[in-house]
């Protein structure tokens, strides 16, 4: 087995550090994936709910209480979206983690990291979902209403499935962003991939080589998931049978 006892260049140091601290890099990779996956999925659900709330239309026949309640919820969600879209994730992590602990609730860094990722993702996905819902032709809603479907059923059975298909690319981009942005969670002592490299590099004062190792890991993860999401998007887009129909008509 290839062994390097006395590394002399950066490449050899990368191999040496990877083999010596393989378990630490693997644990950091696993935690990075765990936070990114859970944070993205829950954040997507949160963003979906907020997107639906922001798309609610009020009519003249609605009661005063309903109108006030809906407007209040819209104001609260709008403030939430603006706050989390207009502040850095690293600052959000510090405020949420230390802020919650300051009021006497002892939360773990990992839980705080997931919470930050969920809230950050929800804020960005809310706008994406709202845009996806808005991209659906209004005529489809009107047709469903004419057939007797309630606005709620129309939203869940007609609009949302199509909107989901339209926002898959953005959801994939958000996941890849979260995969990389978990690196900022090292400021609250989350032992993710960046923290692993920081610890390993400090042991031999070889930060450059340690960060090169995780750069390769991040690249491989993002490259693989990018290809997977591309296949999913292609699968959901379906086949272009309409082209065959045109060719058939031209041949008649």
C-alpha cells in the first residue's frame, strides 16, 4: 500500500492528511450532507407554505376578521423573507445560536445549524414558489373553479403540481448552495467539513493542503448531485411527443 511518511510537497501532504484523518473528513462530509439535506427539505416545505400564503387572494365577500388575519400573516411572512434574504447566513447562525442559548434554552450546534439552514432556505424558496405559482396560466384556475372545484382544491390539485415542476431547477440550486454554505456553520462549532479541514490543518500547520482536500470533496459532491438533479429534471420534463406529431402531420 502506498505510504508517505515524510511529505515534501503539497500533493503528498494532501495524500498524507487524507489518509491520516480520513475518519474526520468522512464525519465532516456526512454532517455537511445531513444538514444540507434536512435543511433544504424542511426549508422547501416552509417556503412552499409561505409562497401559498403570499398568493392568497382576498375577495370583497370575505369577512373583516378573515381579511385582517390574512393581511397580518402576509405582513409577518414578508418581514421574515426580507430579513433572512437581506442578512448573511453566518450572522444569522451567530444570532440564532447564541440568542437562543442566552434565553436559557440549551440547543446543540447541529440543531442550530439545521434551524438556520431551514429558515434561510424557506425565505429564498418562498419567492421561488410564489413565482412558480404565478407562472401557471390563470385560465387553468378559472376552468377548475367553473367545474366546481374550491380554491383550495384548485391550488393543491391543479396549480401546485405544475409549480413544483417549474421550480425543481431552483430547488436543486438551493440544495447545492446549502451544501457549500454549511461551511459558515463552523462559527457556532458545527463539526462539518470546513471545521474538519480547519482542525486537520492546524495539527501540522498545513491549512492550504487541508483546504485543498475539502475543495476536492465539495467539488465531487456538487458535481454528482448536479448530474442527479439534471437527470431528474430531464425525466420530469417528459418526452417531446409533440415533435413527432408535427412530423406525422407533415408526412400526410
